[in-house]
């Protein structure tokens, strides 16, 4: 039974993906900070009859992250799939007073948190010449979106990091998958006060991610409408991009 470890498993996409992977027969290791929520997810996952272990940790702390993954492996065996999902939005609202702590924290969690998780599992995967590294990035990784400069920049950084990993690991038995979700109904998006096109429910999102993980796809962008928008976003010249973003930001 393959072992899947998910960071940010206490809510939202991480929790839904944990349940979906359990439904498909995988063992689950769950990492996040909030112990009560993790225990609630553990109970839902265990109801599918698969082994599940919980290891509370803050992914910005490399030693704590390493210890959490070691605890999961002691209970479940070697981790076959890492899903680096823990993330925060860190919006940027006040341009006169940049919230440096919030910006730094966004990078600490979205970028270094994912890298700390890789650091914890990659040596073992290299020893076994097998494994799968998955990161939940965002369509925001493609361009600088309104009021989201820190978030977009952090997601761009981790998507590019993962792409570099994929290239470096191509002669090994380790696969890398980068996921770019559009808007999904979670606690993160519940705070948004702007229209969210093609908003998807978290169960459907989890099924799409589980399919991509099982198929060992290099990348996944969902929903399909966002896949097309992402292609357009990537090639739009700055003048066109700015015009579209200005009209989005006005609403
Ligand atoms: N929802 C969307 O529309 C959307 C779109 C694109 C990408 N994403 C990405 O999907 C991922 C999951 O987001 P979500 O929408 O499911 O949001 P969410 O419900 O707020 O979940 C975020 C998760 O990250 C964990 N987390 C945050 N900081 C952490 C830290 N320092 N250490 C360990 N865990 C931490 C939280 O757990 P604790 O608070 O318990 O630690 C929680 O489980 C994020 O990377 C996000 O950027 C979401």
C-alpha cells in the first residue's frame, strides 16, 4: 500500500486529498500545525480502512519538519509520495506600508516549507531510487496578480524550484508533479472579497489531483478553463496583461 504524506492536511485541499487518496487505498501521513483539525481528518481518513499517522509540525521549521516525517516513516514505512501542500495567501493591500513580516512569512511557508519537506524525504527516495514529489502551487505562479504580489512570487518560485528538481531527477526513479489549482472552495478562498471565476468544490479538486498523482503527470492545471487562461496568461504581452488585470481589479 503506497504511503502518501501531505503537508497542510488539517483543512482544505490537503484534507480533501487525504480522504480521496485513502478512498483509493493509500496509507496516509498527515502534517500541519493544528492538532485538533489533524485528528478530525485522521478520523475521516481512518474510516476508509487504511493506516494513517499524524505528525504536527510547522513546515517553516526545518528540524521540526524532518522530525515529523521521520515519525510518519517510523509508523507507516517509507514515504512513497510527498504532497507539499501547506500554504498561505498573504495578500498585499497597503502599498505605502508593506507588511514585511507577512511577505516574509508567505515565502517561509509557500517556498521554504515545501523545500523543507523535500529535504526530509528526498534522501530516502534517492536511496530507494523511487518516489514522487508533488507540490500544490497555483495558477497565480504564472503572472503577478492584483493584490497578490507576494503570493504570486512565492508560487512562481516553488513551481520553478519543482521544475528544476524534475530535470535534476530525470535519471532517477523519482517523479515530480506540479499542480496549479484555480479557485477552489476552502478556508483560504472564503476570505476573498472579489469574484472567483470557475470556482470549484474541494472534493472535485481532490479527485483531479489524485488522478494526476496516480498517473505521475508532470503538471496539472485545473479547472480546464484555467488551463486555457494559463496558456493565454503566459504568452500575453505586458501591455495586454496589465489592461486585463486593471479591468479585473476595478470590479
Ligand atoms: N483554495 C484555492 O483556491 C487554491 C488555489 C490555488 C492554490 N492553492 C494552494 O493550495 C494549498 C492549500 O490551500 P487551501 O486552499 O486548502 O487553504 P487552507 O484550507 O487554508 O489550508 C492551508 C493548509 O496549510 C497549512 N499550513 C499553513 N501554514 C502552515 C505551516 N506553517 N506549517 C504547516 N502547515 C501549514 C494549514 O494547516 P495549519 O494551520 O493547521 O498548520 C492548512 O492545513 C496552498 O498551498 C494554496 O496556496 C489553493
